[in-house]
C-alpha cells in the first residue's frame, strides 16, 4: 500500500477539484443538480481513485484505478467545455481550468505508463 499524499499527481488533482468547486459555485442555480453536480463528481473522482488505488494491493489494481482517474479527467474536460459553450463561465476561466486538467491528464498518463512497465516487468 502506498500513501496517496506522496503522489504529486494527487496534489494537482486535489487542487483541480478545489478549483472546480469554486468555478461551479458561479453556475446558474438551476444547474445545481445538472452540470454543477457532474463537474464536482468527476473532479473529485480523480483524486479519490488515486487514493483508492494506493490503498489496494498489487500493481494491477493500482493500474486499473489510475485508468479510471484518467477517464474522469477526460469527462471533466468535456463538462467544462460544455459549461463554456453554454456561457456558464468566462473563456479566461475555461482556459485556466483547461490548463490544469491537461496537466493532470499528462501526469496520469506518465504514471500509467510507468506502472504498466512495472506490471510487465514483474510478470
């Protein structure tokens, strides 16, 4: 078992979740159970899956949770694009959050590749 707090990508994902909550607080009230909820759910899912994967035994399970986290990051990217296109947020805010999302996705991709190499080496 690993401590998820030791993963730099977890810290970035946590900051992304905090930023997601701040941005969605400005969304229209009628979106509280729609896009706001979806964005908050999938942003939190990134860090939560990193934490859960670290709590599992074996490289294979950790790898699976990393992939789930990466899927949630892609989902988040789409939801924020939709929010921008619906004029729920300014283009400058979208640009900032998009930069954070891409950074987390790249870090997840690198970690997935590293864990995959470890998996293959141990089999």
